[in-house]
C-alpha cells in the first residue's frame, strides 16, 4: 500500500493532520492505483472527516471545507433559543412538504389554495394555521429540468413585482429566473392572502421555502409586506441561493426588517454560495448557520452582516450536495417516503393518500 504525505494543520481542533503510521494513528491515507485516496480522521472532537486524495480534483475543496467547519466550531457564536429552533423545524416541514404533488392538510392545518403556473413550473400552497394565527405561503423548490434551467439563469435584471414600488435610485436588480417565477404566481398569492386577511386581520404572514423555493420566499416576503404593510410578516428560508444585488438585499432588509428574516444554512450546503458575488449578487440579512450536526439550538450560529466570512461564506461551494437536501432532520426523501407509504395504506383503506401525508407536509 502506497502512503502519501498530507500537508495540513488543524491543531485548533486538537490535532495536526499529517501522515503517520496507520497502526498507531487515528489518521491514515490509503491509496491503491487507479483509486481515490481517502483520509480518515477519527478524533478531531468535531466529526469524522473523509477526504479525497490531494491528487484528486476535490481534495482542496474537501480540505478547506473540513478546516473551515473545524474553525467555525471554535469561534465565538450566538446560539439560538429553543423556541426559534422549533420554528425552524416547523417551517422546514412546510418547505419540504411543498415537494409533494398532493398536500391536502399541511401539518393538519387548513389548505387555502395550491398554486401552480405551468409556464414557469412554479408551485406552492397557502395554509391557514388557526392555532398559531398564521397564514403560511410555502414555495416548492427545484424538482424539474425547467427549474434547474431557471436556477442557472444568473442574469440580474431590474426588479419589478406587482404592488412593490421602488425608486430608480435604489438600483434594485434580481435574479431573472427567480423574479420571473415569483411574478408568475404573485397575482394568485396576493389575491388569496388579501381575502384571508380580510377574514383574519390579526394573523401573521409567513413566507417560506427551500432552495429555489427559498429564493421565491424571499421575493414573496418583499412582495407581501409591500402589498400588506400593516400586517406582521416573517420570512424563513432554507438553503437560499443569492437572489439579487446589494440593492435587493437592502430592499428586503428595509421592507421586511432584518429581525424578521431567517435565512438558514445547513453545514456545508453549497447552494447559498453557488451564485457568485462576482456577478453582482449579494445575500441579505440574517443568516442562521447550522454549522454542525446535530441540528440543536447550540449548533446554530447567528451570523453578522450579509456575507459573514465566519459563517457559510467560509465554505467553498460544492453546489447541490447532501447538506442541501436535508434540514433539521427533514428532506425531500422524507416527504416522498411518506407519500409512498400512504399509497400502500390506501390500497387497504380506499382513502386518498393525502389524508395520511401530514407529518412531512
């Protein structure tokens, strides 16, 4: 077995990563001709690291990611309250539930409408939670080729949206694919929410989504607060890509309020940093970085500024990865497993699958 030297130092985690004899070391770099080298680190006190060989094209990214996560765990952080963690878990379930083709009683609440624009392939649903006195607008993330094409349309265009007035001096631009998708369903969302607020004027508005749905939830938040300025509103996004320029970030912060925006990133999720700042994009406040698993209140850091270099910005992007597909124990797979299970049960009960699919949506 060939043994190569790994040059790296992560002594801040209590170890230095270097090649030692595997018989008496927790670190070993194994190589076989024609295969990737894999480094196993077992006692960093943080996590078990699996890293590709320095000869691999992925080696540098893997190394930087592991060291950045390691450093982050040792920096001063502001953890969150358990009540906020519960909110994150709740709106994660809404967001992943939007991937289901049918969700008749989202989390056991009243479904007002499922919206769908076939031209832009933009979907979601609006729910009323009478116990929490909330009207929740949930946007579906990417689940089709058309969505992926839209995700990669990294062109900034002048921001316009129904009911939102801005001055030319504000210089607000948005991701073309995202803003076109949101505007295609905006009339339905605005009219439905207006009817609900007429009947329930004291209810709070929630805009939420995952991935592409997170970008739409951000745009939806600005839209809703502009159309219903006297109504309390909060925005919860999970794995949100950069959605607009600095002007858009400022618009979102000023209209919605930085304290009402919860932009959550799970560990090394590569989507939030995929759309590059070099093209003029900028995140808005406020990032909450779940810097390591498990997803506990102590492991969620409240970040400073729009692009905090000690938060997810410190992780080299790897695009859509495993961390992007799971938030707070929920995922698209969770939703579809439940739908499949529901269909099996329907074979014996003759009841609609949607009646069973509630915990994920």
